[in-house]
C-alpha cells in the first residue's frame, strides 16, 4: 500500500481527538475535581487501576497536547504571545480562548494543513507541490491570528459605534439624579460589547478596585480612540473636582459630532469605491448589450458583401 495512504489515514485519525481536546477547554480539570470530591472518603486504590480508569483522552491525548503546547510556547517569541493575548482581549475571547488553547489550535491547524501539503507532494513530487505544502503549513499556523484580528477589528468598530449612544444614556441618567456607577449599571443591562465591558468595570469596582484603575483596565481591553479620550477626560475631571454631568454632556456632544463626521467621510468615499465595480462589471455588460446587435449587424453586412 502506498505510503501516502498510510500518511493520510494517520492524519485523519489524529485530527479528530486533537480537535475534540482543543475545544473541550477546562472540562478535564473540572471532571478531575468532581472525581476527587466523589472519592474523598473512599479507601486508597491501586495507582495502576486509577490510571486505567481514566479515559484514553486523559491518559494519552491530553498529556501529548500539553507537551506540544509547552514546546510551542517556548519556541514562540514572547512578542507573538503577547500579541495573541492582546488580540484575544480585543476580540472579547480571553476567557473562553486562553493563550494555551489558541496555541493548541494553531499547532493543530498547522499539522493538518502540513499533512495535506505532504499528501499533495507525495502524489505529485515537484517544486510547485513542495511550495504548496509550505504555504499550507503557514496558512494553518497563522489562520488563528487572522481570525482573531478580524474578530477584534469588528468588535472595536462596534464599540466605537455604540459609544455616543451609551454616553447619551449615561448623561441622561446622571442628570436625572443617579450616580455614575448606577448609570453604568443601567447600561450594563443591555446587550453588546460596550455594555459587556462596562459590566466588567463594575465588577472590578465591586471587588475593591478603584474607579480610575477599573477604567484604565477598560482601556487595556479595548482599542478605541474615542473611548480612551473619554476615560482620560473623566479621570481628569474627577481629580480636579469638575462636575461629572458637565463632562459627560460635553463628551457626548463631541462623540456624536465625531460619529457624524465619520459617516460623512464614509459617504464621500463611496463614489470612489463604486468606480471599480462599475468599470469592471457593469460597463462590459452594458457595452455588450448596446454594441452587440450593431456588431452582429455589421458582421452580417460584411459577410453578405463578400
């Protein structure tokens, strides 16, 4: 049997348990804790029997992937790890997708795509297929980074759009007599990335973090220039005793003006963006419809005259 078939069978067989483990999260630790609590009063058992009682995933796949992740973490530059962790924060996935899980998925995808490239090379050995295998390997390794960047950009854009309306609601609540934290609690009841981040700010304040530090942590989890400007203005106003309602009113007016300017900017860019689809897609079809019958008639006339 050709080696390519054996290689493909091994890759397919290994991909399923690795994918299951990567998406299982911390269920292994939770299951182990529940097992320990359940057997707290039971007599000691044989170590071999206790090991064999575990699933194959706990005995084989989990240690293997843990070793691969540790080695990948050592081989990956610190700057890349920090960038990946930062992207997870900006995408709002830092809790569900810690750095270790992201590295696991990166290694798994790189392995699967590399296997696909290796199969292509074995089926047709050439320079082109070798380059294809290398490209597929790097695509699998950096696909997670691209998806995280895309998710982070979308989330930050959503926060930027929601910020003026959120500031207006906070301003109305404060002017109606509520405190700043009570107004933020009202906003945190809504759905969306910004209310979610505001809810985390309130949680930090409730556990004893100062308001300034909680707001600075909010800036670390986001990358929106307008939000950074508002937080800095709010902190300065609180330090110098400026009324919070006045600062909120000024900031909300400024944010709405910035949103209007950005909308006009996008509207001004639309004609330029439409030029290329019109030239490449619409004009050729229009030319065929308008000039096609004339070209056919001219061609028939020339044929008849010849």
